DNA sequence: TGGTTATTTCTGTAATTACAGAAATGTTAT
DNA sequence: ATAACATTTCTGTAATTACAGAAATAACCA
C-alpha cells in the first residue's frame, strides 16, 4: 500500500507517541498503519508500506496480538494471513487500560503490599511504613477505578467522558 | 542514608515501573528514594544510597524538577542543596497527569488536526479522513477530561475516586 | 513426495540510551 | 584573590534495544 503524506505523518506521530509511553516505535507504527488501512493487510504489504524488515513486522504483529489489538483475518483465495486492528477507538482504549492495569498496576500493588508487610516485621522507620500505606491506598483506589472503567462498554465509556462536567461536579 | 531491604525493594520496583512508562530507571529510583526519605536529601547522599554517579543524580534531579516533582530545600548551616518530593501522592498524580497531557496529548491532538486538514485538501481516501475524525473525537474528549481532572484539588481527586461505583452508575 | 510460498526464530550489527568519571563552572568563605 | 567545596556539563564506554538478513520451520499444493 502506497502511503500518502498524511498517512506518513500520522504513522510517524503515532510511533513517536507510542514510544513515549513505552511501546516500541515499529510496533506503534504497524498499529497506526492498520488503523488507517481500509482493509486487513498481509505482512509483506506492511513491510513495504513502512519500509521495514519482514521479521520486524512479524514480531510487531505478535506484540500487538499480545495486547489484543490486532487480529488475523483470512482472505479468500490468499494463503497469507491478513491483519486488522479494532475499528473502535474506545474499545482499543479500554483494552489498553485493561492490559496496562494487569501488567503494571497489579504487580505494583502486590509489591507494595509485600513491602508493607516486611516493613512491619522488620520495624522499618515509621516514615517508611506511613509512606507505603499512602501509596497502597492510592494504588488500591486506582486499581478499583481501572477495573470499573475497563468493564464499561465502549459506548458507555464514551458517554461517561461526554458527561464531563457533571462527573466532576460531584466533588468540585 | 543506608537503605533497609524494604526500601531497596520499593526503589527497585518503582524504578522498574517508571521505566515501563517511559521514565528513565535512575530518575524513577531517585524519586522513589525521595518518597521514602524522612527529610530532604543532598545529592551525595542520594549517590551513596543508590550507588550511582554524582552526575547521574544531578541529571535525574534536573529531570524530576522539570516534571515539578522535586524541589530544592536549604538546610541551615549546610551549603549543599537538599531535595524533597511532594508528600501527597494525589498531588503527584495530578502533576504527572498535567505534564503528560501537555507533552503527549496536546501535541497528538495538534498533529491529528493537521492531518485531518491536509487529508481534506489532498483528497485522501474517505477511510483515512473518517479514521482521523474518530481519533480526533477521542483525543478531544480525553483532553477535556484530563483538563478537568488535573484542575481538581488532591482531596477532590481522591474523593472522586472513592465515589467509585456512583460515577460509573451514571452510565452503566 | 518434493516444490513453493508464508511465517517465525536466530544471529550479528547498528543505533540508542544509560551512566561513570573527568573537566569545567559556579559558589561561598577566608 | 584563592582555597575549598558543590554542581553541572562534557566525553567516552558499557549496556541495552532495535532491527535487518539469514536460516529454520511450517503450511499448502501438485
């Protein structure tokens, strides 16, 4: 697929942003390309469009599949696997939220709890145990929040966002 | 400052997590240490505790100051600068939210809008313009949401999180 | 079966990033 | 001023990460 300047620009930017959030640039670029593609793409078209090695695409796709952001599709009369990403931005967002919670928030909470237990046992300084307790409280609330948000349907998530002010006025 | 095993464990984990979110490991470790420290620390104590080079600490601190997460404090009778981080986890969270919005969401929205304008001009495929429009809508809502969240006081943010179910029941 | 094409895994290299130590700069005191 | 210490910036190296190309594996077909 030959890219237009707009597509190139978007793909470059998406790669850059993904990278800032700890996602490999190529992975984010493949994702960006699939978002723009009007139909599922086979790996070699991705190589060609992005001008990267076949192996790179293979690994990037695998990574995106690990996130649940890319699926395989078979095209009639074509032996190659074609790849597509979700069409709904909100659904993608919820998936990423779910994954990052699982990969980062949960282990952090677990580690913090271990730290707190050990700190109590080993009589660490009051300041340490207190600080850990604050962090645990924060992470627990975040965790609950993420659980609930992640369980929303894409449309509910969008509606909640659109509610905007209403939500914040609950506490403001 | 001699670290206890609990402190070490926490610092290591915090460094790891920060790193997964695109923050340099040393930077996150310095931040972790300052969170645990009962009082502001001078740079050389940080070197010693974390066993890293002085220059590394200097740069890490500068980075954290850039985020607004670390401040300089002067201690009577000591020429050295001492560093402390915020005591309130929620305030830290709001600051990070604000910064990341500024650094990542805003530029993305800007780039997306440029893409959309250029796509219209250059008659890119309908699919492309449509996809960009969806992304823009999503990023705009996220941006508004982040603006409002970021403007909350730490206590309000906490209260909003504690409200939990109530908020989600607005749409669920 | 062997031939053909698709895909993954392996291997080496290039590029980037992290970071220690040295040098330079700035600061305070005498 | 210059000595003593504090801090930042520079420079080279080590470690990691990214990634192309080759080799291996798998899938399909005739």
